[in-house]
């Protein structure tokens, strides 16, 4: 019987953008759940190494892996390194993402392309490499019911339009359709693919929205539950979606947002 305290024991996870923000929260929660974790980064190697060291000192397994997820050759090299280190992959977490905010009339093609390349194309490239390895290796019933799990980190902005962020919202809407399409395609092969849509989680990407009391008060008007999220809120959800506890969950999006998608303006308006 599997130890319920370590639902991801003997599994290998790869988390893109694992050296900061939500990615770091997912890395830490998955390592605590027993997974060996590849901590991908594109900048700040020292942050990735620090997380890896802490996991190892706590008795876990982790490795830092450099790659720009929008570059096919770098993604392939990262997978080769991960497989060399841990033998295979069971859990792919497509987390790496960024914002380049601009009003439509000012948005440059570079800002548009960069956000689509990292947030959407990066998820495609990593999902494809992970699925190839899942299918090569096949099922190991003693490890997990599925042959592999893919978790796409989306956003509440896959459904909430966001003025001044058309590139970002489009990338997240795209993730939803990519996720559902590949989930439909690969379910018969026993690969489960789902998304997590975080709301406002306190990380560097949205620092301006929470770092002063005034900004945080404004932000909280959008969150019925009355607090901003922390990276572990997403990490805990990711562990569940990667574990056999969610084995019948496929092709869906789990909103982890304190109710941000409940149209809070309508609590008193409308
Ligand atoms: C964005 C954050 C924002 C949050 C809620 C996230 O996807 O990256 O900047 O605070 O959505 O609007």
C-alpha cells in the first residue's frame, strides 16, 4: 500500500519556472509529497540551486535544470538531463510564465510574441516531450494508475478578460483549449491532463498589486474569500492533481482563486 503521507513517492516531476513564485511552491509541495523534482529555471540559477539544496538536506531528491521553455532544442536537452538523473518522468508541471503588460495601442509585436512563446508554446513543447516519455515507458501500476500526468498552470484570466493584458489573457485562454484538446487525445493512452487556474497569488509577477496596504485593499475587493493566495495554495492543489486521489479527473480546470471568478462585483450590484 502507498504511504498516504507521500502520495507522489517514487515519481519524478518536472516543474518549469520552478525557482520562484508559484513554481517554487509547487516544487516544495511535490518534494514533500515524495517526488523527485526537476527544478527548471531560465535565470537566477542560484535560486534554483538553493531550493534543490534545501530539498536534498531534508532527505528529498531534486535537480536544477536550465532551459528556455520556448526553445525546442533547450527543452529537449532539459528532458535528456532529467531522464539521465532520474530515469523517467511521471508528472509534468507547465508553470513557466510571464507578463509584458501594455495597452493594445502601445503593445509591440515583441511583447505579444514573447508572452505567447513562453506561456503557450512552452507548455506545448514540454507537454509533447513529457507525453513521448510517458508512452515510451508505459504504465507502472505500483507507481500510479495513469502512465503520466500533465498539469498546466493557467490563470483566472483564461476566462476573465483583462484590459491592458491582451497578450497574457490570450495565452491563458489558449492554454485551456490546448489542455482540453490534448487531454481528449491522450486519455485513451492513460495520460491525465488538467489545468490549475490561480487567482491573485502573492509572487513577484504581481508585486505591485499587493506590496502596499492600499494596493492590497484594492486587490481584496476582487477576492470574496478575503485574502490573497500564497504559492503553497497552488502547490497543494498540484500534488492532488498529480496523485491517484484525482485519478478520474481529466481535462478540467481547477480554479484556486479564493472566489475571484465568482464576479464579486455582483455581490452588491447587478
Ligand atoms: C496574474 C497576476 C494577477 C492574477 C489575478 C494572474 O494570472 O499573473 O498578475 O494578480 O492573475 O488577476
